[in-house]
């Protein structure tokens, strides 16, 4: 296996990750700050600034727990040792599916 044969999976994974992070952040911010903005307690700009810091810090400080759960609690990565590209492709499909769903749900107002 040539490591560069699967660079496209990595590149698409980066695009999928950014899309998923955008969708999750938009959904979280809408749920968290809608009542504060609509009541006039915060302006939209203030809510966005607070959200930038809270979303980043939450992902940075608590994101490793989610990664550990996926890595060790949901599937056994040792099973993919002979063909790691299958694991990469499976994770890419899960990531793209998650990104598409959360962006669609956020756009349509589905909680």
C-alpha cells in the first residue's frame, strides 16, 4: 500500500470536518442564544462573539473525550489493521453523512 494512494480520502475528510463543524456550531448557537437575542438581552453581534469563544473552548477542551469514545467504545480499530484504508473510507462516509444531515436539519429548523 502506497500511503499517497489515499490522500484524497484525507483531503475530503478535511472538507467534511469543516462542514460538520460549521453545521454543529450553527445548530448549537441557534439553540443556545435564540431566546437571549429575541428577548433583547444580547444583540446578535454579542451572541456571535460569545459563541465563538464558547464553541471553540468546548471543542478544544472536551473534544478528545468524543474522539476516545469513537476510537475505543464504538468500533475496534484493530480489526482494520490489514486494510486501514477501509477504516478511513468508513470514517469519511460517517463524517460526510453527519455534515449533510446537521446542515440540512439546521436549515429546515429541525431540532
